[in-house]
C-alpha cells in the first residue's frame, strides 16, 4: 500500500509537468509583451483595435500550428524538427549532406496528425484566447463600456477554460515534442 502511493503521486506530478509543456507559453509571453503598446494601454482607437485583433489572430494561429510540430532524432543522430500533416511529416532542417533521406528519416508516417492532436490544438487556442481576453488592456480596448455581467464572465472564464483544458490535456496526453518546448528529449527514429 505504501509503495503504491508514491507511484500514484509521481504519475500525477508527471502529468502536471507535462501540462506546462502543452500550453503556448512562448506565444502568451509574446502577446503580453506586445499587447500593452498595440492596445494603447486599453485606450483604443480603431487602428489600435485592428492591430490588437491582428496580434490575437496571429498568436492564436501560432498556438494551433505549434500543436502539430515535433522533433525526433534521425538514424544519423541529428535532431530534426518538423510539422505533422494528415499523411506524413514535413521536416524543416534536413540537408542533403545529412545522408540518404530515406535512410536518415525512416517512417515519417508515424508522426502524421492524429485526431487527438486536433483536440489539443483547439484547447490550446481556447486557453490562449481566454488568457487574451482576461487581459485588462484588451478588455478596455474591446469592451470599454461592459456591464457587470460581462465583467463577471471575463473574470471567471479563464478559470473554467483552464480547468477544462487541464482535464483534457491530463486525460488525453500527447506524445508530440514540439519546437521550443522545455522537454526537448526527442523521439528516437527506431
């Protein structure tokens, strides 16, 4: 009984640590660095709204895109990065000097998109959009005269979306090792 408790605790903590990898941390940091000046610190003109909306859209697309990136070691030991497609995997950094492509990059179809990854991409976008619209500058920019009901929704939406997304990420983990994530232990090509 006592041996089982640490094992369950280790597994739980491991899942929570993996959740941190799945969130679009770099995109969120970029958004929070740019949004104050783009939104004119919440005092938006039409141009500020357009620029801020463009930033939100680009960052959301970035969240979805990075959900499909992966890394693996080729048979030559080099680390390769790429993006999954419905049928295969597109490698970004392969060079002809790395060796015969078919031998170095074996069986790229095992890295193709899976249905679960669409769910992860969707929830990454939901988490990002929720965090975006909980930002006070964005709220003042897009909802300047919001009433108490809208303020309550904007205040509590991040908690609910975060909880739901956390449950999805923990129950249905992904095996993707995306570009720029903290756990960069690549998949082996074998």
